[in-house]
C-alpha cells in the first residue's frame, strides 16, 4: 500500500459520504471489522437491495463474506477483487477497496460535470443522486453482457440448426422459463445470475429430469445457495446423460454438498464436477470422498478454495485408496497442511488412476511437499503435480527435483 493509494481512498470515501474517518493507522494491523464495514457500505451504495451476510466472527464466516462481495462485484460491476488481500484486512486491502470506491467516485464526478454544463452553478445547493447514476451504469453493463451472451448463444444455435431440426422430433421438450432444452446444443452455459437463483434452479432441475440430450451444463455464479443446488442434485441422481457440471461461486455449503454426494452414488454419466470457490468445508469434502468410494464415472473433481483442511484431505486420501476412475483432482487454495499432504502421499502409493493433482497454496511446507514427491517412487501414473505457493524453499525444491528426476522423470512438477 502506498501513501497515495490511502490518500486517494480516504478522499473518495469522504466525498462519497462515508460517515467515518479513515486513516493509515486503521490499516497498519489487520482490521477485518473495518474492512467488512466499508465493503458493506460500498456494496449498499452500488446496490441498496443487496443482502450481504453480516456475521464475520469466525474464519468460515469471513471467507463466506469476502466471497459474497467478490462475486457480487464481479457479476454486477465487472470488478475483479483479490479475495486474499481483502481477507488479510491490512494495507493491501486498500488497493482492492479503491477499485470499488473509484467507480462510485467517478460516477459522482461525471454527474456533477453534467450538471455544471447544464447551467447548475450553485454548488452549495447541488445534491448528487448517486443511486440514479449507478443504476445507469449497472443497466448499461447488464445490457452489454446480455447482448454478448445472447449473440454467442444465437451463433451456437444457428450452427446447430440442421442437427437440431433432424432431432427435434425425437428429443423431449423441457421448458426452463423461455428456454427449452430440446432447442439448445449439447453444451449450455448460464453464468452470472442469469438463472435467477433458487426458482431458476428448480426449473432447470425439472428440465434435467426429462432431457436426455444435454451433456455440459455451466451454472457458474448464479446465487443458487444450498436450496437451489439441492434441487439440481436431485435431478443429477436421475439424469444419465449429463457429463459435466460447473457449480462454482454459488454459495454452496454442507447441505447441498451432501445432496450432490448422494447423487454421485447413483449417477453413472457425470465425468466432471466443478465446485470451486464454495464453502463446503471439511464436512462437505468428507461427504464427497465417501461418494467417490462408490462412484466409477467421475474423472475430474475441482475443489479449489472450498475452505477444506486436514480432515477433508485425509478423507479424500481414503477415497483415493479405492477409487480407480478419478483422473484429475484440484485442491488448490485450501489448508490441508503437512498432515493432509502426508495422507494423500500414502494414498498415491496405492492409487494408479490419478494423473493430475493440484495442491497449490495449501500450506504444505517443505515436509508436506517432500511426502508427495516421495510417493512417486511407487506411483508412475501421475503426469502433473502443482506444489507452488507452499513455502517449500530452495532446499526443499532441490530435494523434490532430485526425487522426481530419479523416480518419475515424465511427471511435470510445478514448484
């Protein structure tokens, strides 16, 4: 954080009407309470009706809160926030807060200049309607995104027209509001709150129960929450045609994860399940691990940033002992630590199906990373391992490189 960034931020917040004074002293040490308060105020300034979680007492609550804010700003304002910097709640968080305040401040200045050009010279009596200007920006961005998405969808539909016409009499009709799954290609992407939450999820679930043509479904960032994903999971247990399902950034917790795990025990078609950036925690990962013991179709499982720790990794290691279908496992951005790495290393000595393992930024340390590398003495099926961001150090990197070179030279290891 530079002095200029903090100065600009404090001046903008004062101009926007933030009720508290903000100084450099506030960010010399982690101050999550203040960062959360500022984020809520900024989001409410942008979207007064936005409902954000207010409980930030525990670590999981804070992670959930930061992800909620980041998802909202990404989908509604097209602003990408660094969630790790925000969570640290110190100097570098100001850079992320400045991204949001700059948009609001520039909107205010633009409105003010427009008023001056119209002859509104009485600055002392000038009242800026921030809500009206922000709503115009949001509407413009929404329309731009909608035009792009619908243009891409139309292009895909036109490309599939001949095939769809020949199959239209054979495939069942499944309505989703104004969308009919018998009239879309085998891949359907509905990203960024297009599905309209739980109601849309229920309609989609009803369609999936009847449709047998759809292969790939992307429901990223639709605010489905547990209730919506539970409806989707119920349909997955019945549908035997879908091969990939993307559910990242949907505020999924343990309840929906249990439903998805139950669906995996009966589904035989799903090859890819993406749950990254949801708060399923250790309990959710244990449920998925238990499901993997009886599932023979899933090949790719993405669990990046799901707030899992040591016990979740140990459960997943137990599943890998008996699962022989999974090819790719992505666990980056969690906190499995050295003990979790040790458990996974033991499993790798017995598992011969996994080809790609991503353990980036998991707090493994040098010992944990060496455990994983040493497992390659018995496992020669892995072709890719990512151990970056684990504090391995130069000496640890050398040990790992020597181990890989000796035991599994064909395996690509990122250190």
